[in-house]
């Protein structure tokens, strides 16, 4: 190990991770012998056995072991041995245990009755898909963070999504009462810009400055601290200070077309007067929002991302949300929409958490050993990658790989709630046009890395609640506190251990090539990165950002969970890259057509990366199944 890595504490983490893990298991009662009854504060039974995925640290998200079978099938065209038929027959088999697959099972029971026998097959060791719970334990306290999906974007919900969430016991008003997280802008601590030494020559933390909102006072003094050229700093000062309409005199249509045909970074240069260097600072601000850089999104799309632009379009505010980082109208669970997945699983398979409900769900311990019980009406089988789904004898046959075994089950119906890009490989007999449409939907890579810090001292001393890091892998860093609902509380004043969330996507090596090539190249980069690469990255940022305030990078990092999502956001159409299709002719509309007794769900089917879309598409897919 070189000196630089030693200074970063790269030799320290394994012990730390094991320690955390042991504490986690012990505090969960998972170290108890199987079958020992124990009760948590919520009254939920502690699972017997040590299989509790939410506490796993290290490389998570698309974790090793989850994707190899699918890659062998789809990338290498591997053929598998003939399947062994197992003696299981279902009314419905669902491929994919994300929100859409779980919702499909839920809707199926509503449509076909509670006795319907359902099997959900999921290739990860965890259910929920992108809605992933990260759970840490330290000093007798549980700390939660979001491993993927964070927001309930409730203003966008259909009536049916509202109805489903109400049935699950979710009350948006209650969630809003406990929601004090502001995406790095308080309520305690402020937003900052962090310039790192590797990219900018020196570490510089510019406190109380948000790229979205600029700063009310001392704007120029803040920008003077940016380690970029004087010319670029001056262009930024002017940019933030301006209030005008650069399209004055043009019609609404003309303005819309102009904003839809220029990238945000080009807009910043052409109309905002920024130098190339200054405009480059904004490149990663859209990574978390859309999974692509600001040079790949139109200026119109960036209005929705609340980046500074509206002050040049006639508004007194810099950004669409009134120049705040509040994150818009959203509600949140302490583990994000993993709670929606948990509520669905709890509704489908009550034995996993008999005493859990929406009031105590954040603390509830799910017993994973009950997910796949012989005799249960609904079974959820993890670590099972589906490799073929076929219509057969008036029903369907589903082949999957579990622990190296190739197995086949029968079902009257199948819902494919997996990613569209894999469906042509599962159902090679689909019409060519439909397979082409499915291949169009290349998901966008996303990255969420949670780091548990020993305490909040350095963060509090610097008065931080988040930072934008224009030069780093993860563009955004947020202090994770302040979602106090469902039995969970982590007060902003608590000086103890705290998760810090690193959020973003992965910049493509070449952002001039077609967008889907960019996604594939980013995905390859993401998959090639080792845990050490991620660890070095977050240690470098934390040392540079918090080190001057007393943070000890060697000792103060207790655990790291990398949630890599090489197949992240569903492919939504972008102004600069996709044509406008006639009604009914968009790829996702062709891709999701029913095929005999097989129908197709997933957020891909709605071409929009939202939880509510995954649910709406599940409802449609179940509704399309033939009831005869
Ligand atoms: C990092 C991140 C953050 C997000 N944040 C938000 C947010 O804040 N708010 C919001 O509304 N939405 C958000 N989204 C989008 C949202 O998470 C998704 O739209 C939604 O959860 C998708 O659910 P899904 O079931 O359609 O797909 P997925 O969650 O992808 O689930 C599909 C499942 O099928 C499995 N699968 C695939 N192929 C196979 C196979 N052959 N066999 C077995 N299983 C298979 C996959 O592994 C996966 O687990 C976010 C997404 C990401 C990646």
C-alpha cells in the first residue's frame, strides 16, 4: 500500500467494517441461535439466522453474485443446461422483486383473489429493486440511509397510486410532518461548494454557498475563493447577479424551442456569459436528477432540475424552486421507498413482519427466512435470475438460475417486472419490432455511496449539511438526518454517528457520442471500479472537506456501503437525443405489449424513473392478463 493510501486510512477499513457488521448482527439479535424468540422494541420478531441484507456493507446495489447469470445470457449469449422442472405451480410468476414486481403481485391478488398463488423471482439478495434500505448500527443506535430511491413525489401520483399507498397505511401528511431533510441546505448546517486538490490544485470548502441559490450576501467574496481563473470567477459573479430576460420579445413557442434545443451548459456559455471553465462547474449538478451530465440535458429540462437559469428568463429567482435546495414537493421515509417495498412485502407475506405497520416500519426487522415458505400463497425467492419465460399449454413456463441450478416452474400468468433490455433474452420469440423497442431502453447508471462517520463534530463545526463537489465522482454529498417518521428519529442536534450520502452518476468517457453509448460506457466504467476505488474516493473527499475541522480520515470512518446501479434510472426521452414519436409509437409503448399470458411492467414500461410509474405500470400489466 502506498503512503497516500495509508494516510487516507485505506488499511483501516476492514476491521471497521467487520466491527460494524458484528455490532449490527448482535444488536439485531441475529447472532442468536436459529429459532430463539426475541422481541425488538416494536414487538417484531427478530429473524432467526443471520440473513439480514439491509445491514450488509461493502459493494451493494448491484452486488457481486446478482448480475453474472444475466450478463452470461445477455452479453455472452451463453446457453444453459436443460432446466429441471420443479414441482411448483402458480397462478402468477413475477420476474423482478422491485416496486413494480411487488405491486404487480399486490394488484394480482386484488384482481384474482387472495388465494392466488404467486411466486416472485428476484436476482438480488434483497427485494425492492432500486428502493434499497441501508442500515447501520453503532453504539446501540440504528442509523438509516437511502441506498437508492429517496423521494415520494406525491404531487405526481395517480389516484390509483394514492389508493394503493393508503391501503398500505401510508399517510403523506404524517410523512411530511417528520420530513426535515433539505438535500444539503439545512435545517441545521448550510450548503457548500467543495473544490478538491486533485482537480483544482487545492482543497477549498466554500461554506454557505449553493450552486443553485448563489448567496444573498458576500457573493463576490465567496466566488473569489473558487480555485479557478479570475476570468471564470468574474463570469460567475456577473451570472449570479443578473436578472433579465435573454429572450425578451420572442414568442412562447420560440422560447420553448430554443430552450429545448440547447444544452444547459451551452446555454450557460451562450446566454449566461460563463467561460468554458465556469460552465464546466455545473456539469455534474444534473447527475442525480437525470443520470446524465448538464451537457446532455436541454436547458428546458434543467429548469425542472432547479439549477440557476430562471433569473435569465425573466424571473427574480435563480432557479425554478425559488432558489432553494429543498428538493421540491416530496415526502420521504427514513430508508426511502424501501419502505414502500417493505410495506408491499408485509402485505403479501405477513409472516415476515407480523407486527409491522406504517407507524413502526422503520424499526421493524423483517425475517427473511419467511419470504419463501412452502405452503404460503405468496413466495418471494431471492438470488434467482430468470433466463427464460415462455407461453406453454395455455399458461407459462419460467426458467431461472438459483445457486447454480437451472430450474423451471409453471404459472398461469407471468408478469415481467424486470428491465426491458433483458426481455429479448428471456423471450427470444417476441416480435422483432417489440424486441428492438425493448433494447432502446438503456437504463442510466446511478451511484449512491453511504459512509457512516463516527460523529458529527467536524460537520457541525463547519456548519455543513451538504456540499456540491464539481470535480469528484459523486457530485453531491449530503448529511443524512431529519427524516423522523415510522418510529425512527435522528435529530439534527444529535452529535453522534451520522451517515453521509454521496450521490451521483458516472460521467461518460465521451459525452459527444449518442446518449445510449454514453450510458453503456459509463456502466462499463462503473462495473470495472473496485470497492477500493470507491473507498479511496470517499476518503479523499472527506479528508479534504472535513479534515481541517478535526475529522480524522483514518479513524472516523466506520462503514461504507456502495450502492452501484449500473442499470439505474429508466430511460426517459430527452430533448437533445430522442425524436418526438406519434401517439402509441414510442419505444416503451411498443415494448410493453402483452405476449400471450405474459405481460410487461417495470418503470421502463412508462419510460420514466419514478416509483409511481413502476406502480402504475404494474397495475396496467395485471389488468392486461387474460382472466379466462
Ligand atoms: C439511485 C436511484 C434513485 C432513485 N430515486 C428515486 C426517487 O427519489 N423517487 C422516485 O420516485 N424514483 C426514484 N428512482 C426511480 C425508481 O427507483 C424506480 O422508478 C422504481 O423503483 C423502479 O421500480 P421497478 O420495479 O420498475 O424496477 P427495479 O427497481 O429496477 O426492479 C426490477 C427488479 O427486477 C430485477 N431483475 C431484472 N432482471 C431480472 C431477471 N432476469 N430475473 C430476476 N430479476 C430480475 C432487478 O434486479 C430489479 O431488482 C430512483 C432510481 C435510482 C436507481
